[in-house]
C-alpha cells in the first residue's frame, strides 16, 4: 500500500512539473514575441496625413478584444479626438475589408458609438448617416459585447449590402478626417513606449 502511494505521489509530482514547465515556456514565448518600442506622434507625423501613424499609440495600448470595461479603461489616458479617430479608422478598415457584417461580428464592433460620434464631430454627415442606419438595423443600440452582437446578427439577419456600397462610394470623410487631425494637432501628440510584436527575421 505504501509503495502504491509513493508511486502515485511521484507520478503526480512529475505531471505537475511537466505542466509548470509547459506553462512557463508558453509565457516566455509570449513575452519574447513582443518588444518595447518608442512611438512618437508629433507635427512631422501629423503632416504626413497618415491616420494609422497618428493613432499608432492607441492601436498598441487600447484593447478592443477584452470587453467594454477594459476598452474604456485603456482609453482614459487619451483625448476625445484620439478616441474618435481611432474608432473611425477601425470602422473604416473593417467595412472596407468585409462590410458592416464583419465590423459588427468582429471585436471591432465595440467602437461603433465612438465611430458614429467621430463622424459627426468631423462633419462627415453622409458617413455618419450610413453607420447610423447600420445601428438601426442592429436593433438601435448594438451591444458592446461581441457575443451578444453575434447573437443579434443571427436573430435580426440585417442586410447591409446597400450600406456597404454607400460607404465604399463615399470617401468624403477622409479629407475631413485629415483636416480634423491637423486642426487639433496637439490632441494627438504622443511620446512614449509601447509593446509591439517582434518582426520575424
């Protein structure tokens, strides 16, 4: 009986060691996959009219994947103009890639209210009207929770084809967005370190 207990003890000890090492290696690999990099957004960057460069700090520091609470908390250090431009660009990237259905299906749907407000703030009313109608077809107030949005897509089966086409054919917001960034340049300044994925060499 004692021998059996000893054998079982050794077995479970080895299993525990194996699991611990596997977990440790996984964490180490995850840590090694990122590096710290300095990101600067100044007048030179803003003059390029490259929206992705302007909102680069938010891309690395604001999570759209971990729920509304994390999203709101991550946005606290940033200005409203940064928040609006961040949301507009996520919305545009997703709709151009796969339409409004993809936007709401993916984690990016969490930014819909900020994107709508952003279009209104920069004066892109035709684009605001498009996303506003997509919101209506999602029940009027799409959830910030991805799972609930996916359920709504299944239940409501909204047809976004006309809205997708309308957005593809109306890029008037682009110049308005650039002008808004230039006019509010100081709200986009950033100089700090962020964690970015290491490039495979």
